[in-house]
C-alpha cells in the first residue's frame, strides 16, 4: 500500500518515519521497487510455437507486442530514494531497471557540499536539488511541445500541457513519493524522505 500510494495518510506518515530508521524495512521496499521495475522493463517473450498452438494463441502477435513495448520501457526509471539531510539532498539509492540518477556536483556554498541529481528519460532531462528546510525542486529541460504530469503520493500535483518553453522548474516540493509522466507515459518514480 505504501509503495502504491494508497495507504491512509496517518499510517503512511508513521510508516515513512519508520522507514527512515529501519534498515530491514527500507531494504524490503527497495527490493519490491527493484522487482516491480524489472518486471515492467522486461520485454515480453514470444510463446513457444507448440504451446501457442496448444492454447490457441498466436506466437507472432505476442512477439510483435514485445518489440513495440521494449524500447519505451527500457528508458524508464522505476524508482529512486533521496533523503533531505541538513541543507542538502542525499541519494540513498537511485538505480532501478535500466534508468539511473547521477550526482551532478556543484561548487560548495558556505563551506557545505552542494549537489543535485539528474537523469535523462524519454528525451527529457530531469534534475532534483535541495531548496530549503525540507523542500526540494525539480527542473525539467527539453520539454518544449511536450506534456509533463507530476503526482505526489498518488495524487495529481501539477500538469503542464503542450509546453511553450524548453525548460521549467517546480519549486518548494515537500517530501513524498513522486511519479512523473511525460506525454502521458510513466517515466519515473522517486521518493524524497
């Protein structure tokens, strides 16, 4: 329920607090996300001819469907987990399936390390960075003429349709689990604790 964003808000808050201190539960959640991402990024294999005939299925139709779905699925990022620590965003883990976030170093501010995390998915560049207190921002590049939808904890947060500019920033986002869709295609999921 927590992973799918359907847990009641009070219970979800308690569970998120527990995740921050319990390595066993955090690993279980990461394993679940890994497994679900791997299942979602795998191309369907054709049904062996003998079995297809036996069950009355057409193996060629299945094979064509797997070819059509493969490249789109391979470009998705299934999940990443970040933690807001004093005055910075720290990635706990960021590689699921074929996609990944990479750390983008920046000059230190007031003697403290500053970094952001970026990824390219479905032709769009996405960058997460610390904002202030427990808030962070997400920058989108290469989005002109495209649509971007942001959900937080299973609820629509923002939707931008047929963007006129090539770059935009969503600022002061609170902690939560985010799902980003580009042109109505799920592109990535990440959690900020």
